[in-house]
């Protein structure tokens, strides 16, 4: 066993990446897999962005640049994000990162001392929970319920706030639930935060799905509320809106230039800068009308797929999904499936390390992949602490209608294949997949 610092045991992962090798193993056996596990738009990069990357490369933008992000991109982000949220943003408050993800862990490093408490939605993007203990802080999950449309209940939030609360993570539209927040809802959350938190508590508002909204909804940001402006870190990025996950461009807008400078300092320490040619193209992405037409077309397609998947899931006994208002995921509750397959009893009888590392829905997820060839993620992939007894799956709808229908058909087969499940569990091979 190699020697590793203790904090390595405190960090978790994003399971969407972890299932990759499991999928490869199934495919290596010659079996097809419908992949509904990854949060990556299945659309081509808009042409103007592609051309802008090439032009920037040809122009020699291949060297170190400003660790905070080029002034030109920060100015474009400040204009775009400020215009959308209805207030002026100083480019000195903008910091560019390699994707939307780094802002999460870096902000926990910037704001939290050991023992500070971090409130975050669960189910939620797994990196919120993953990093908290790594920085010595205390995770405080705010559990969201399907019955209330996975909204963040102001009373539930209020009950979790203590004098040690240092950060509150919010994410609308949400991964994995697709939940969105109206301005009135954000006002109710803001009232709680204002009343119960000191001015130094930071709200991390992850708005990376801000452009992928359905049913004519418009994005609402908690930073637009004057009382929250000086306490909010707005986080967003280019991966989802522009189907550009490989570009690794994201950003945060800090409440003031002093806090932005702390992030700049961490950027210098960790990675120096984000490639300048991608930053040049990101600026084009924000400004080119044709790019926004592509974004609108992609969003309409996601909305149609959402409806297709919801209708198909109706035919799966024991699964029920709320209607997501944005992002590109459907998150059905599957406790009926786990009961019908007696997975709850099987799970309860497992020896401790295996029981702690799984849930009934995890066993179903592994079975659905290994035997029925459909890759999805289970509830535990979106926050483990306190998730016992909760059974959900996340289906990414970043796949064609045909793939989605085939994927749901495979889930239906898995949900009714008691014999196949028993063989799979008895063989014990699944234990190496956990
Ligand atoms: N925040 C949320 C809520 C996400 O779902 C994701 C990606 O899935 C990210 C942040 C990170 O995005 P990026 O790929 O730009 O790092």
C-alpha cells in the first residue's frame, strides 16, 4: 500500500466518470450499451466557436495569458452576465477557470476554515459534497424532495443555518433534478439568508444550466436580488450552453475584486491560466447571433426529448419522474422497482462494507448496465450523506430519441427481470464494480 496523506480519504468523485470503465468492460464482451450516464450535450460545437478557436491558434494565442482570464473575455462575461441579471459587473470581479467545476473546490478553499459548515443541495452535483471534508469543512446536506418538485424549501434551509455556516450552495436549473427556481422562490431563500447569515457567508449560485430552460421559462439568479448581490458567487460556464465540454472554460463572478484576487492567486498556483485560444473563442460564443440560434435549437430538442422520456417512463412499473424545468436530465424515483425486485431486503443483508458502499438503487444501476446494457447513475452519485432509503436514477437526455427509447425499454426489461437479477447478484461479480 502506498503512503498517501489522510486527506485523500476525504475526497469523493463524480460517478459519471467512474462508470466509463464499467461500460467499456460490457462493450468488450460484444454487448451494446445505451449511454445515458454523461452530462454532455450530444450536439456539435457551433461553427463560429470552432472557427474562432482556429483563428486564435493561427494568430498565435498559444502562450501564457492573464491567470484571472483575459481582460477581453472577462469584459465580455461581465457585460453578458450583468445584462442578463440586471446589474453592472466589474470585469475585475470575474475569474475564468478551466470549466465550471474548479470554482466549486476553489471557493471552498478560499472561504472555509476547518470546522466551517457548508450547506449544499442533495441530490446535487457531486463535487459540492466531495470537496467539503477535503478542505476540513463540515458537509451539511439540504435534502430535496420529489413531492415538492425538488425545490429548496426556505424553512428547511433556515433549520440548517448555524453560526458556523460559511457557504450555501444553490443550483438552478439543477443537476440532477432539473428543478428551477422562480424569482419569488429565490426571494424567499434570500430572506432566510439575509435574516440568519452574517454578511460574510457566501452563496455559491451554480448557474451553469442557465440557458437550458423549458416551457418558456426565463432564468432567475439570486444575485439579481439587491440584498444578495454582495454575498453571492455566480458560477457558470461554456460547457453546457455551447456543447463545449472539452473547451474547459468556465467562470465565477465574485462579490468584489479583493475576493476575485484570491481566486486569481489560486489559479496561478494550480494551472497558471486557461488556454488563450479557447478564451478568444469563448468571447465569440457570447457574442455571435448564430451561436445563440444553435443554443436555442439545442434547448428545443432537449425539451422534446424530455417529453419523450417522461412518456416512455410511464410504462415502466415502479418508476415515476417529476417534470424537469431545465438542464438535460430526468430523475425518476424507483423505490417501486427496488421493492418489486426485493433489492431492499438483499441490500439490508449485505455485509457492512458492501452495504455502506451501495444502496438498493445502486445494485439496480449495476444490473441494468451489466446485464441489460443501459448506463445511468443512481441517487448516491449525487450526494451520499444521508441518502439512505432514497431510490432514484438519473437519465441524461443528451442522446437521440431512438437511444432514449431503447434505454428506457432496457430499464423496463431490467425492472421486471427478477431471475436475471438473482443470477447477477449470486454471481457476485458486481462487488468488484462498486
Ligand atoms: N456544475 C454543475 C451543476 C454541473 O452539472 C457541472 C457538470 O456536469 C459542472 C458544474 C461542471 O461543468 P464543467 O464541465 O464546465 O466543469
